[in-house]
C-alpha cells in the first residue's frame, strides 16, 4: 500500500491512504469532513498501541461469525445494541451508544480482542447511538458517519442534548453544551473499510428512521447491521422519519439477502426483522390513510394492525397514528414537519 499526499492530511487522519483515491479532508471546528468518491475504498494501518484498558465486568457478547459479535444493550438504561467487527489489526464498533454504555464497552472490549478500537460508526444521530462519541474519541478511536447524521445533529442539536442532560446523569456528567459530532463523514455510499481479512461496507439507502440512517454490510459473512432503520420489537419512534420512504429503504436492505440481521434494539435475527419492520410501517400507513381519506381525525380512528405486525406494534399506537396522519395530510415527511422529540 502506498500513501500519497499524507503531509496534506491533518493528524490524526494522515494514516488514511490513498493510491488512486481522492481524499479531501477539510478541517472544520470541532470536526473534520472526509469526502471520498464512489466506490470509496480505504485501506488502513493499525496503530501499534492498544487503547483500551481492562476491567472486571462481563460483556454478554453473542458471536455471530468469526470476529463479529452482537452486544445487546440494556433496554432499562436506554442503551442500544452494539456490534463489534474485528479486522486484521483493529476493531470497528457499530454505534457510540450512550456515554454510560460507551464507558462499559471501552473498559470491557479486551474480553473480545486485544486489538484497539480504531473506528466507531454512528448509524444515526439519535442520542442512544451517538452521545458516547466523545468517550470513544478520548479512548483513541475515530468516530464517523454518513453526512446525513451530521446534518440531523445540526438540525436538532443542541436542544436534544440539553434536554437529555437534564434527564440522564451519564450525559450531564460530560459537562458539554452540545452533542459531539462524528469526526469524519462520508458523502458517497458505500464507504468501505477493507484489509486482508475482511471488507465492511457502510451504506446510506435513503431516508427511513432518520435522514442519515447508515447500514453496515459484511458481504462475505452476509451480515447486515441496521441501526434503528429496523428494530426487533415495538421499540421505534417515528418523529424524524419519512414514513413513505422507509419501507422502500428496507426493501433495498432486503435485496442484500442477509443471513444475519443485527438491529439497533431487540434481539438479533435474520431477514424477518427487515420484513416485519417494513410490513408494520406499510400496514400502519395504509390503515391511517384509509381512515384519513374517510375524513377521520386521529382521535376518531381505530387502528387494528394484522397479527403479523404484533412484534412491532406498541401497546399504545396513539403517537404512531398521529405522526403518520400528519405526514399523510401535510404531504411531506414526518421529519420535515416541525416537532419536538418526546
Ligand atoms: Zn435507538
């Protein structure tokens, strides 16, 4: 591998390649932007120094394939799931999680591998997936995301950070006034990390749960990490979504033909998670549209979804019906309509 123009790239990104690849890195306080054309392929060197220290508690990691682990998050603490992917010389962690969980993972990662965490990918901008960013950075990793994640944070922060800091000690304890953004963003999908052992592809497939939903695809192992674009259970929120587009994004994800689907919340499984999330959204949209067309308001609606949606249907559908109704009757994505996260 050759490195060209490394002197024009500011540290800590001067280990990034690029024979044949145009990498333009612009400094932007407090973060930097990485623009890479499609197909974006980056080969990476490992740092020699392990960055994470040992501790005694135990990770409840499920091995999905050789060097790929699914780490269920504690729902009672609001944590999302994490996925750890082992490369030749380093680890990739999917989602920064909340600060409390990020700290646990940083201290316990040695249970999986002595290799350093080099990259942390934010699947989307929501607090339970990104608010631990700064802790990973302090531990020596580089956080990154699709550009849409950065855009969502600029759109909704620092309001959500400040609201969350009132509710949560792990966020408040960081003493920050705004959400730390991912350090790098990519603009063209897919963005690829590859070495002699594995290839990992990072995709943006369209506006679904948020404007920036990132999917992680391991083509050899046929493993797909979905963030909250697909969850396993009645755990989703629709406020920032595009409900008309979301099922189409899930169809694109299904077209990968994954063997394993690792969701942002709920247990790991297979393509039935993508199908179930999609069908719930389609059925919800159709039911609300039918009654809206009959001039019913959300308060007048009775929405009963088919039995196959049961796993994705919350006990109280009131909020989902109201958001769907708003998108249908205002003729624009729910996330485009002014709203407060609840
Ligand atoms: Zn989440």
